[in-house]
C-alpha cells in the first residue's frame, strides 16, 4: 500500500484521525483545510463508546485528552432564580458514562491533539487555505483527478476522503448531489460562543435552563476562566419548519444571527439578559442547524465520506466518537485489501452501517429532555431530573440522559494489522 495516494478534505478530528491511520498502512496522505490554520476553540465534544476504543489505540492520545479536559464537575438544571434541581456528575467509569463524559474536551483542542500526532509524519502533508473545486473520475478503478480552488496544482489521487462536516461541499462534488441532499433536519438549531465575563462566579458546575417554546441554554466553565455558552431553539421534529428564519439569519453573518438569537431568547428568564449581552459582544459566535446526514452509500468510485460528512448524528452526542471510529475502520479495511481498493471501500461500508444505524438513533426522551415546549413540560422534566439525582439511580440516569449507545463494551470494533 506504500504507493497509495490519498487526499483528505478537512482538518477537524475526522481528517487528522484518517491521516493517522492511513499513514499506518503506508499511504501518502495530503490533508487540505479551507481555513488558513487549524481552528481552535469550538463547542465541547465528548468521546464515548467506539471513540474511546479508537483513542486508546493511538499512543499518547488519551493522556493528551486528559490533560486538556474541560473543567466540568457536573451539570445542573436551574429554576428562574438559579436554584438547582439537582447535580448530575460524571459516572467515574469511562466504560459507562453519564450525561457528563469522562472525556469532555473542546473540539479545537481535540483537533489540535490529533493534528499533533500526525503533522510530523513523513507520509502526511497538511495544506491550509485550500478547497476542492472539482473531482473527475473517468472510471471506478482509476485515480480521481482533483482541481483545487486556491492555486494548488491539479493532481491525481487513488482516493478522496471527505471529512469536512455535515454541510460538506466535497460530498456534493464527489457524489454528484446537492449540498442539502441526504440531510435529515431535526427542526432545531444551536449557537455556541465564549462569554466575556464569568456568569458562573467560578463554579465548575454547568448550569442549564429551559424556557417555553423549546428555548434551552447552557453555560459551562471554560479553561480561560470565563464561560462557554450554548443556546438552542428546539422544535417538534414533525412540526412545521421552524428553522428557515435561523438559516436566513445565519447566511447573512454574525450581526444578523446575533439579532435573531437575541430576539428569539428575549424574556427567557434566569440569566437570559446577561447571556444575550455576552452573545452580542462575543467574537467567536458559531451557529448551525441540527441535522443528521443519511447517505444511501458512503462511497462512489474513488470517493468516500467519513464523520459528519457521511453520517452526522445530530443531537445524539455520538458524532465525535463515530468520526473517530469511521476513520479507523476505513483505513483498516483498505489495509486489509492491499490490492483491491473497491473491496476495502465495500468492507468499510459493511462495517460502518450497523454502527451508524445504532449511533444515529435519537432516544425518544431526548427532545423532551432538551427542549420541553410548555411550562408544564419543563416542570415535569426538571422534577424527573431532580428525582434521578436524589435517588442516585445510575442505570436509569445513564439510560435517560447518557445518550445513545452509552456503554463502550456494547460496540466492538474490528482489529486490524498495522505497519510498525
């Protein structure tokens, strides 16, 4: 496999992980990223289930992740006056995690860690500030000819791997579809930002509050000493499209998005005025629609998708772990079939489908837990949460609040032979 030439598109988590494992089978890997540098910060992400297994197969990664953990001691749902209904803490068991992960880290920090494991490898090259303009495949068993947008020389690759997120342009080019084709909306949206002040007064307990109409916001500790905030507009999945106005504001840029979110959360209670003020003053606001990506096939000819580009999980909390697993399985299956790339891609599809189906499941209670639509629904959710915290029923706690596929041992990844 030493002559295999692979282009990986995207340098956030899935891309560097794919580069790591492709290098392990002796491939020559080029990773391009449309941003001029590795992106820092971003929202908190959890490593769970299959993601923990992959992390432990990458020497040095678990120690680096533990050194970069977000300082979270637990999560609390709070009343209008800030009084807590109860505090849910990490389980203390990486094999059976609760709503609070044993491995909770900023997305940018996780990207940096995996990038650090690959950037000096002689078989891996990173090119920032570049995007794919076109992909030409004359035949399935021949190389893909890739043209770039920002000056990189047109080149041929044995495989092009899209790792550039749920709204992947590369997926649309490689599969010959629209950017929004194969996207399954959740009818909800979310924005992330860093506050300019400490709204938690030094506490390392995440605080969350709900207001009617599915308005949900969360404020958590941030390593800098301020806070990481999340604001969500959660609507019934089968109801009318309630995200169009958000999409339009997001397309217009940060100023329009801030105005929309501020109006949406006006009068939401608790610390909403302070949160809105900090949101307006933030310089790192990022907003996105909550979606799942459901492709009929993960590959076409010499093109394949990994991570959110191929199977974004939406609100299940398993997207990062699925991306880590997908990168590992793709390289492993290709290495398993050193003289038959098509067989390797077929093996990847077969191995990943059950895992994708399992980790894309949205537990029935998740929408009701995150965004009750009425004051009565909020009261009921908060009191159920309070009872679970008070009764210390860990199994029920994990089942209701731990997300899909909470148990690491329930998911077994294939074992592959790797080069030294």
